[in-house]
């Protein structure tokens, strides 16, 4: 317990000064969001439709922490609001679930406004495990029902696409790449570049166990969790080896991402470029989000970069310092 100590000399000064110890109200300086005119948002939406380097992130701060039973989060921090996301972000994977008018009306309204006004796309992530559903048989028929269940949610909740998180355990049905291919094919009948709903994204993300080349025509993006885990640094050589493992994927569909769960204070882990460089242009140490921003496979230009739990970058000064700076590095503003 903390005890407050009042020193006699302080009391004496108050008595002598009389009004000197009176406390006058002090106006608080509260930072308010910038307000922009319609032309700004029209230009922003037009930028989102150009050929540029995408920022892709898994976002969780809008939702309650696991185990918290409150109906929905009502936070005073812009870091825990979808409305507080940087305008220049392209795709958000809703890691804490899909906000609805019933489950989280605040996040739901902010999501819809961010879609229409700022051109941010929102996708539903799903760690694909058919075994989670007792009613689905481990068969092509079961995979078709699973695919329809997932895609139905995309349309039901007015989302922009589906993010299939492919991290199967060794004993799971979808560990078989041919079974995963079948799931992707069924999803692709209704969303993605081979469907009639080409405005809806079909995305596959993975860690170490990669999908096979069959999925390539059916997906918009292949996202690698190129996380600094179990090691202390990241390099261009490591990213190149990760891309070489899926070189069937065109570079323009490939995205690399860092894990900000552990590395957010510096914007990632220490990074070394292909030529051995470890410094940014200002002479300071380079970290992995910037390294991923600057890196491209030798085969061509990548689609983009991003981070898991990137919302923790809000805690830096200024908020989202690394995310905003790296988006600017990748896509310099035209003044």
C-alpha cells in the first residue's frame, strides 16, 4: 500500500502563501481526431484502388480480452477503436471476431463507416479445422458444408473476404494438402478471383507448413506469418527462403508479416538486408517491419507487408508510429 507523506515545511509554505496553495482549474489538452473534407476521403479511396504496396494486419484491440464476459468494449482509447486505425491501412483481419450490432455496436458502426468512407477492407480469419464441428464429416461433402458455412458469414456480415489460416496439426484432416485444396476450391466457387464475386477476397495465410500450388489461381493473396519466433533477429535472406518455398505464388500475391505481440516497441526485431545493411536512412537500427517493407523477393515486387497484433503499435509515440512510417516508406505521398 502506498502512503502519502505531508511534510511540515510544505504546510508552513501554504500558511505563509495563503492563496498560493489554492488550486485553480487547469484546462486539459485533449487530442481530437483530425477532420477531413469529402475530397480527402475521395482521394483516399482512389489511392486504395491503385497498384500499391498493401498493409495487411490482424487487429484485436476492438474486442474484449479472452475470458472477459462484458457485452462489448466501450473504451476511451482510440487505440481500441476501429475508428482510430490509420487511414492508410488496406486490409484488416478481424482477429477478435466479427463485430455485429448485437455483439459490439460501436465496433460494428465504425467498421461499416471505415469501409465506406476510408476504403479499408475487413476480412474474417478462420483457423481451418473441420474437427471443430461434430456435425461435419471428414469428407469432400463435409468440406463443402464447411466452405459454405465460412463464405455465408462473409456475406451475412457484409465483409470483404475470408482469411483461411492454414496451420494444421499433423493428425488433422486438413493436414493433407489435397483436402485443403478441396476446401479452397469450394470457397472459390463463391468468392475470390475465380468466382462471380470478384470483389470478395479469398486469402490464405500460413506459418511454416505451406499450402500447395493448386490454390494459386483461386486466391487473391498468400500471407506468410514470417514471425521472429524462437530467434532474435530477421533478415532478407530468411524472407527470401520463405518465398522460395512457395515460388509458385506470383510475387504480386505474396505478403510477409511480423508478430507485434513481442516486438512492437521497436517496430519488430533487428533486421539485416540482403547486402548486409542494418541501418535506416537516418543511421539508426533497422527493425523487421521496415525491413519487410523494403524487402522484395528477387523474383519481383511483393504485394505487401503487415503484422499480427499491430494494434500494439498504438502505444508508441506518436500512435502507430511504425505502421504509419512504413506505409509511407512503401508508398511515398505525392505532395
